[in-house]
């Protein structure tokens, strides 16, 4: 997908907030082999590397524009590469992912595949957005089923692959994980107004829709979406309760 780093980082503080909670789940040990799946623009991968002194940290992302910005953070012990998280190779002491695997389908098979890449004593730590049932997200899919967008998209809408939080704990248990944590947390954000909600989703959830829609339909799609957000959220500021799932487990 065509990611825009500037659009994504408009809400940097809000998007980065769950990172600290995920980092708290990581068992810090010296000399770890670490991969950060979906590293994006690299700021948080750099922070991860700082929290794991003496470790070799790789940031992996499929988006060239994100990696162009991420490589500014490279230093000894921290590097970035282009790659698909679904095709992860090698053996790792820590597989870390902050807000990325929601773009990969079939978590029932993805997680065991990632788990198989852990070294003995290794750890998997993941955070994923779980706001797919919020009005902001549901409305995008609803618009995609309306004319003229439905015809242009060929009837396509994106189904979220995110599972119930307890299912992630069950998958980790089935993999033989120890020290399992799986929590759902609401992050309270105050955004300026309904238009800010559009800017938020334009940097993430809406990306695959705009990518598939002809450029001539973009303004109409955004205008109709903005109208519905303004009708639903007339207050200023707007409270945006954003749900996220954090889970972690260790390998024997």
C-alpha cells in the first residue's frame, strides 16, 4: 500500500502511546537478536533499540517511503530492511510488532508462523489496533458499498483480520507459550473535531480504499465521509476512544 509518512505522523503522540505499554511486556536481556515487524518511519524501532542495549535490532517494513525515513535512524546495532512480515526468516530472541500485523490476513496461521521463528527462550510481543467496529471505521466500509464507489471498487471492502483478545491468548497457549499476557486497552484521545477523525483514518484505515479508487472519486469519497463524521460527532473537541490489543508470550 502507498503509505504517506507525513499523513501517518499527524497524530504521532497518539499513535505512539501504546508503544510504551508494549515495551513494558518485553523481557530485557543483553545481546538480543530483535526484529521489529512493520517498523514504519523507524522512530519507535530506535527507541526499542535504546531500551535493549547490546542488541542487534532489525526494522522490517514493506513500504519504501516509510523506510526512506526510517534509515535516518540507522546506527551500529540498528538497521532497516524492506520485507514482508508474513515471510519472516531467521531465528530471533524477540519478535516485536507495534500496529502492523492488522494489515496481514489470517492471524490463526500468521502467529504460529511467527512463533516458529523464535529461538529457545525467545519472546513475541505485539500490539494491534482493534477499533474496526468504531463508527470511523465502519462508515468507510459502508461508503465503499455505495454508488459510485462500489462499482469502482468492484464490490471490494476490507475485512479486519483482528481476532477477539482471548483468541490471541489461546493461540499463544497452543504454541506452547509461557508468561502469556493478552489485554484490551482503550486509549482516550481528544481530537480537535470531526475533521481530525478524517485525517486520522486517512493515514491508516482509508489507505487501501483510496489506493483502489480512481483519483477522480477521492474528493467525493472524502466529502461524503466528512459529512457523516460531522453529523455523528458535532462536539469540539471529539473524544476518540481507540481500542488496542497487546499480547506477549515467551518460548521455552
